[in-house]
C-alpha cells in the first residue's frame, strides 16, 4: 500500500485540551463490524482510505469485535501488512476496564486488570506502545488511587504515550486528574458519548469541566450509531444496517418519536445543503471543547461523505435554536 501524499491537506487538526497533541477532527473507531464476521478486504479499504484522508487517530478497545479482542487483531494485521512504515504518524488508542469475560481480572479498574489488558492489547496490535491508553469506565469497586497509579505506570513504562478515561462522571474525572497530576501525568482526553440525541456532556457540565481541567474530549457515537443519518427514516430498515445485527442498536429504538425528530433535523440539514449525518457531525464539532468526533463507518462511501461535514458554513443562532427543538436528549435510547 502507498499512502497518498495529500493526506494531510484537508483534515483539520485540533489541540487536545491543554496538551501539545493535535488530533484529527474526525477519529475512526473499530467498535463494530471489525471482527472476523465481516470481510477483511472491506475493513482494510475503509481504514486505509481514512488514513489517506488524514485520519491519524484510530480507536480500539479490548472489547471490540465481536468477539472480544478481535478488532485489535484486525488493526494489528493492517499495521503489519500496510501501515508499518507509518507507525509514527498514527495515534493508536485502546481501552480496558469494561468486562471481557467472567474472571475478576477481566474487568474493572485494578492494576492487575488494566496493565494485564494493556500487555495483551500490545501483542494483538503488534506494537510496542499505544498512544492513548484509556480506562473504559469508572469502577466504583476500585479505589481511584489504584486506577490512577496503573494509568501512570502505563505512561512511565513507555507502553502508553498518554492516558485517557471514558464514560466518567465529571466529579470522578476531576478526582482522577488530581491523582494523575500528583504523579506527573496528564489526563489527555475524556471519551464521552455526545450527539444530538445524547446531550449528557452539556447537562452534567463535562464540556465546561474539560476546559477548566485542560483535557480534550473525543466524543463517541456522534451519529447515535446511525440514527442521525437518513437510513432509518424510511418505513423499513435497509439491509446491512447496524440495527439489524447489533447488540447495541435495536429496531425497537426506531419509533415514531425518533422518526419525527430525525425528520425535523433532516429538513434543517437539507435547507443548509448538507445531509443529516453531516449536520450531526458539524454540530458536535461546533464546541471548542470537542477535540475530535469519533466515528464509525461500514463503507468508504459513508466515511468520505461524513468527512465533508466541516465543509459547510457555521450554524447561525437561529439554526441552533431550531436544531434544539428536534435534538432532544434520550431520543432513540433503549431506556
Ligand atoms: N468509550 C466507549 O464506551 C465507546 C462506546 C461506543 C463507541 N465508542 C467508540 O466510538 C466509535 C464510533 O461509534 P459509533 O460507530 O457508534 O459511531 P457513529 O458515527 O455514531 O455510528 C457509525 C455507524 O453509523 C452508520 N453510518 C455512518 N455514516 C453513515 C452515513 N453517512 N449514512 C448512513 N449510515 C451511516 C454506520 O453503521 P451501519 O452502516 O453499520 O448501519 C456506522 O458504522 C466506536 O468505533 C468506538 O471506537 C466508544
């Protein structure tokens, strides 16, 4: 594979909080459809196209596949066969802490779980270090002190360049920042879910807290797993769509309230000359606290289409007010 020379010419890069690291406005995640149930050729095409379009940040976790750990192996294969010469240009992240099995060291926030999982991820990815190692979810059963010490060890041992957290309430995030700072380690990023249909980072003040404490936000599922695209506006779900084969998005989430709100947003997008997906991505990136929108895609078409989301004029105050009418927290959620 030969990477194209223009790969840095169109992607905007944004500074992660008060750190020195720039991340692409769009990062790519391998949560679903990057295990052996889907063709490697398609996965490879999407990932290499992303790299050619300036996506330098690829997000993984020990849980991604299915089955667990499969997506890291997929990326490891790509790294070995296609991207080895470009390792220095990549920001690779992985996570541990969400359950990957029944055992006591296959979950949580202990030193044992986190550092064992990191070693396993490095073997599967085929790299000596990850750029960002995340604790996937706050574990109330483990002293935060122990989790902070494990994350600091990951950095001090050279196995991670930076550390991050995901799904932490702002209060616990602030506590962890203080514990890390005492060890001379910066919290680079927090990874929360944020979209027009999940506005928790506004409601719980995570957006403000991130800038007060100097970490960036890499926001996941900005398209609400596809609900913020046109694909679920039709009467029936199109073949191949995530809602038909995922444990995390179910047809029951696509109800009349969802359709009414998504249709309203789609009308606003059309009036602006963009698609619903592009509007939804531009909307999360309107906030300066958001370093990167962490997207998924099951085709190169989706990827290329979505990466054009910042080619449109900024939202006016009137448009933002109208968007608020339809971008209601909890839309399309499971409960
Ligand atoms: N930290 C955490 O706890 C956590 C949790 C979840 C995700 N994440 C991270 O965030 C990443 C992204 O999450 P996500 O995949 O839910 O993001 P998303 O961008 O909200 O959804 C992506 C999915 O939407 C559909 N889609 C995308 N563009 C489309 C378009 N233009 N038209 C129609 N459909 C389109 C595709 O699904 P189909 O084509 O398959 O329908 C695609 O896989 C994950 O890979 C992972 O790295 C982190």
